[in-house]
C-alpha cells in the first residue's frame, strides 16, 4: 500500500508544472554553481603555480643568506579541489604569505579585497544553493501536502477508505522525496561532469569519499526540511498559513540564527580588537629595542680606554662580541616568548568565541549543514588556524636552516662589532669601529637543503569526526520532525 501511495504521489508531482519549474531551476543553479566554483578553483591553482615560480626566482636572485633571511620566502596556499563545491572561507583568506625568520608570517590580502562587490553580494556555490534555493523548493513541495488536500476535500475522500494514516503519510513523504530527488539528481551529475571534463579537476579517492559525505550531509538536511514541512502541514488547516510559517522558519534558519550567533557569542566571550593585539606587539618590540640599545651602550663603554697592542684589541673585541651576542640572543628569545604567549592568548579567546558561535548557530539545521559541508570540503573556518600553524611551522624550519648556514637573526636590532687595528703611530695603535653585517662575504647560496613548504591535508577521519556533531543534529531534526508529523496526523481533523 505504501508503494502504491508513493507511486501515485510521484506521478502526480512529476506530471505537474511545478516539477518542470523545479527541474529547470535546479539544473540552472546546480550546474552554474559548480561551474563558477570550478573556475575559481582553477584560478587559485594557477595562482599557486605562479607564486611558486616567482618565489623560486626571488630566492635564486638573493646575494647571500643574510639577504635571503632578511626578505624571507614567499609561499602559496594550495586550494582544496572541493572548494569548487563549497568555497567556505577560502576567498576570505590570503592565497600567499611571506615567511621571514624572527617575524610573524605576513599573509597577503584575500582575493575579496580586490573584488568588493563579491564580498558584499556573496558567492554562489553548491552550499548556498542547497541552503537557500533547494530548501525553498522543499517547502514548495511539502507545504500543502496535508493542509492543501484538506482544503480541496481530497484528504477526506482518501481517508474514507480503509487506509491507515501512518501508511498514507509515509507514502506521500516517499513520493515527494522521490520527486525532489528526480529533479535534482540529474543536474547534480551534470555539474560534476562540468568539474571533471570541463575543468579537468582530478579528485583522489579520499576526496571522492569527502564528496560522498557532502552528498549525505545535503540529503540529511533536505530530509530534515521535508520532515519539518510535513509537520507544519499537518499542524495547520490552511495551506497559506503553512507556507508562511515554513517561510518564516527558513528565513530564521538561513539568515537570522547564523548571523545572530557571532554577536551573541561576542557578548559572552569578548575578544579584543586585532588593533589592540598589534599595539601590544609594537610595545613589546619597542621595549626590546630599548633593551638592545642599552646592551650596545654597555659595549660602547668598553671603547673608552685606548689599546696598546693587537692582542689587547683582539681580546677586547672578543669581550664586546660576547656581550652583544648574549644580549641579542637573550632579548630575542624573550621577545619571541612574549609574542608567542600574546598570540596564543588571542587565538584561545578567538577559538572560545568561535566555538560558542558555532554552538549557537547549530540551533539552525542550515548552519549545521553548511559547517559540515565546509568541513568535508576542507574550507571551513578552521582553515585559517591550519594555514597559520603551517606558516609558523615552516618559519621554525627556515630558522633552523639559516642558523646552520651561520645567519644570525632575532627580534631586535642586528649588530656585528669589529675593531680593526689599521695603522701604527707614535702614540700606539689606532682603532676603527664598524657596525653592520658580517666582516666577510657570504658563501655562494646552496639551496639544495633548503626546507620546502609542504602543508599537510587534514585526514579524512579527522574531518568526519568534526562533521559528525552536525550530521547527528541533522539526523535528530529529521527523526523529531517525522515523529511530530506522524503524531499530529494521527489526530488530524479532516472535517
């Protein structure tokens, strides 16, 4: 009986103008979103290749290791192939950064900085299509499932036959979901063909698994909306009222709750402005420079007494070098530790606020779906933390490599003091003071052992564990709404 009811509902929907409209618009949106997403991914991939070539030329043109350490190394951020499906925060992050020993990574402005109209109007990707447009189509299919048939008298005629209400509702639900699947499956396949054949985006086995998980998340979300539509349709007696209620819920889920969650989280977990962080870093830098100046003054005080021999000048030179070197190393280490603690405290407060905002946003199934899709695509807000962590890790590797090459660097001023005995006079040896770089020319650059920037992709298991809470929420929404819909329909008054 359930099969008969589902088939009848499916045929009725497929033969209606509503289905044709749904199919055409779904095809346009799904194919267009995957087309634009694929084009954006290819552009980011080409930009990464150009950045790598430019960085290599810059490195090879440096005169010595000291100059290379001073200007740093430019690295690019590899885009995720699944950013063609869900852009997430990819366009809000810089695609390249300059990594300099002893300094914080300098991340380039994001692509949206050059395209303010996109930042204002937003991007169209598959996640947006599912969250907004396909959600609306689900409501158009379900709002009059029960309430509409009551208004036309069809429901009363059907229930006059010995048809259990639970089977009737389940059959109608399966028929409607089958209609929606038929209208969106073919356009989705066409969009994937555009990715594969039109832009030659190759996906690995793990990425295909991620794509399947994205499809499962989207299915759970749409099922939750179907269940909610059935419940509202059984809880009301007029289809117009059901549609208005569902439209209000959709707006709340897609716009109000997600946008209100950061504001509420900021009230309970306030985070200082980034300008305050930068101001505190500048203060630490000034204090470090002042301490370096005092150390230099102490070294200069040793220059007051004249020297009478080359051995005496060399001994004093060693003493001055020791004072300056110890002071510089100690102060640089202290500055690094202070800045690390400051940055860690700021990131911890940011993470606490972000976690609370996500917890509040999960009251909306649309926000839960978006987060899970972006996690599986590798483009969620955690991408910023991973990107910065990779840059800091690469900076440490560069520092070790430069130290092995004899390069000295730190957070404060860099000094090398040399006292050279140049001429002999009747009054003794004269002396000169030089402040600057090394006293001898650097050796020719050997880049064969230079560490390469190799970011590690998040394992599939880790991504699935982070997306699991959102998928669980969507599953609970579906079950709860279905149970409420069946409970309400069992007591539904068809008169």
